[in-house]
């Protein structure tokens, strides 16, 4: 059973609009969450993270929101750009041991010019 | 800039063959990881290593082994390849934890097809 779920395999958004990627998790012990971005033929690259002591973290056009009670996080990209087209992986870990980072299945985002 | 390289981008092997996937990082990182990525399943951890000659099983170690003889190199071994090991294999390295923003740096991946 997947502990980190991304229920939308794909998402299309117009350039300039907001992209919202969602992620749900089942393990209440997770307390650190990350988003990775992956282009075809490249490895994933770190995008943004959030600790469970926060409910929001912002980095430029990217904001991650965490709702612990719902075990839900979301990544907002505003404004979306064609270069944001990629697969986005949500990931989670427990405590300071980041060795077992659990990844979700990914959401493929297409930003249409 | 951290660089993680993987020896092959594409590999085609036959069932039963022994397969070696090599990963090298140039940042003197202690920690290295092997994942496989499959559609609908995301990245799943196969093995990781804290240091030279040390290894730990991840979530799906069956059918795989690893070798870490030098700090910069982490090898994944398929002793007898099977068709269900057809996948994208990703290597990653990570420096010691110095804060919450430490993350893994991934190589470009090796796409393995087992016939």
C-alpha cells in the first residue's frame, strides 16, 4: 500500500495560470516533505521542502502547503511557465533519518503556451 | 556543482545475465542510494550505503546486491536478471545531514531492458 499518493497522473495548465499539484500521505509519523522535479532523460532535482512544524513554505514561484490534519500537501506554481513542464514527485520522510524517503508515483505537468 | 554519473543510459540484457550498474559521485558524499522508478509506483529504494563497505537494504532489495569499495562509487548488481527488473534505475548521493534542506542529488538514470 502506497504511503505517499499523488492521485493525478497528469495535469495540463495554461501558461501564466496557477498549477496545483496534490499529494496525500497515510503515515502520520512523516514530518518532513519534499518535492522533486524530473525532466525526461534526467534525474530528479530537489525543488522545495517543508517541515511539519510549518504549514507553508515559499520559494519564488513555488509554494508548498501542508495540512497535517488532512495528511495532505500541495505544490502551487504561480505563474506557470512552459519550462515547468515535467514530472513532479512528492516525497516524505520520518525525523532526521532521511535515508528512507518515500516517493509518490509522480504527476506529469504540462504547461501549454 | 554536484555531479552524479551513471555508467550507461540504456542497457539491454538477457534473462539470467549478471548485470552491473555503476554510479560515481564527485562530491565526497558519504551516503549513496539506488532506486528504481516504475510508472505508477514512483521511486522505490533498493539499497543505500552510509560509507565504504557499508550497505543497508531498502524497500525492495530482493534480486539485487550492491558494492561500495570506494567512497565515490556505488554499484548495483543484478545477479541473474529477470524481466521484472526492466526499469529505470536512479542513483543518488547525499552529504551528511547539516540541516533540513539537505537533499539527494540524482544521476540521469539507466534504463534497463531485460529480454
